[in-house]
C-alpha cells in the first residue's frame, strides 16, 4: 500500500490563515492546542438530568411544588484529547504525464456537537490569540458548512488528488459526581444544607448525604470554536498514486477455443 502524500494548505481561525507545508504540521498544531487549552473548573462543567416535580405540604406556601433532579458535575480533570473530523471533496485524476494545477471551488467542514446537555467553558490559544468560549446546548449543535472558496493544489502526474477539510474538537476526560439538586427557595445542592427548607426533604438529605458520593469516569466532547463561533479548521491536500501509473493496460489475450472434429 502506497501511503498518501499529505500537505497542509492552511490552518484557519477567524480571517487568518497560517501557511505550512508538512505532514508534521497537523501533529504540531494539535500539540500546541493541547499545551494551551484549559477547562474552566472554577465553574465546573455540568449536565442536568430529568426534572421531577414534587408536591409539598409545607407551612410556607411560597414553595408549594419543588423540583428535584440529578446534576452531573466534572469533579476533576484527567486529560484532554484534540481530535478532528475529516471531509474530502470529490477527487480528481491526473492521468497525464505532467503535473497539473487542480482547483476545488468549495470545501466542507463537519463540526461535532457538544455531548448532549453539557455546559462547559474552555480557553485556548491560537496564533497568539487567547480564545475563551462558553458552550451550551443551543450554541454547539452539529453542523456541516460548505464554503465557496477556491483552493488550488499541484497534482503530480499519475496521482488522484483532493482537498480534505479537518475540523477540530476536543474530548475532555475526568471524574464526575452526580449530586441531587433542589429548586425551592432557590436552586442548591441538597447536601449543602443540614436542615432543609421543607421537612419533606430531610429524609432525602440524610439518605443521600451521609455517605460519600460515588465518583465515575466521564468524557465530554466539545467543538473548538473561535471568538466568532466558527470552527477551527485545516485544509489538507491529499494525493494518492493511481494503481498502475499512467500507462494504459493492454490486457491479456485469451487463446482461441479449438474446434472439435465432427
């Protein structure tokens, strides 16, 4: 198997484009992001579960119905992976004997969504800029964006060539806890108060909070966006050798069948 030739055209954020020209550029770019990315643990990433309405019979009727739910919180951060999706345009063949310039009139980026329900803040650096973004359900849906922007690449004779768009995202890995939250006279963790605003919750508090909360591994997928909410992308030229080169196959002549005697 002949390995594909890989050349980076550009790494884009906002209106800027950094020109690079080697396969190692992608790995280097990812390592740079890994060194600068940070997750806002002062406001830990969280996700709410289904809400349960609980009728109350407390003396104070300002809270006749309370709401209970489980909130998953990222308690500690283990590590962050920088990954990407890839989309290739329809390849073009150079079956001639000389190199040729091939133009692609569009490119397509495929952005992943944040893992459903999660709210998370992230900060990273790109081209000397510090980018800080908050992610929520409504702002990070999966999208496919096709841009009308011509990219021209040199395609060697005997190669099939295309432009591939890489769209970067991160996977946040850590440990999560799932405390019970209560909405009644405000929103709070039910374990934050030894005495509940309504006696109906005291038994729940005692049963929930006397033991340590279980901790379990968790992962959150987060797209990497710039300060204009556009995905961080790289355009890559990919060339693959045409099997058999540019020579026309002559095939193999089959022997004529012998005619039997009558």
